[in-house]
C-alpha cells in the first residue's frame, strides 16, 4: 500500500512540474537567460 501512495505522490509532483514548464513555455518564458533575444547571448537556442 505504501508503494501506491508514494507512486501517486511522485506522479503528482512530476505532473505539476510538467504543467508548470508547459505554462511557462506558452507564456514565453524559457530556460534561456537572454529572454529570447539571441543577439544578446551566444547559443542559448
């Protein structure tokens, strides 16, 4: 039973992280420090 509880919690955490990443991507926020303006940085995309 503990395995199912831990698995469910992990699944919720991973789902939340993925949801946040997708939401940020749609809002134009990325992992790139230049903010999408690649003239200011080198090779972030």
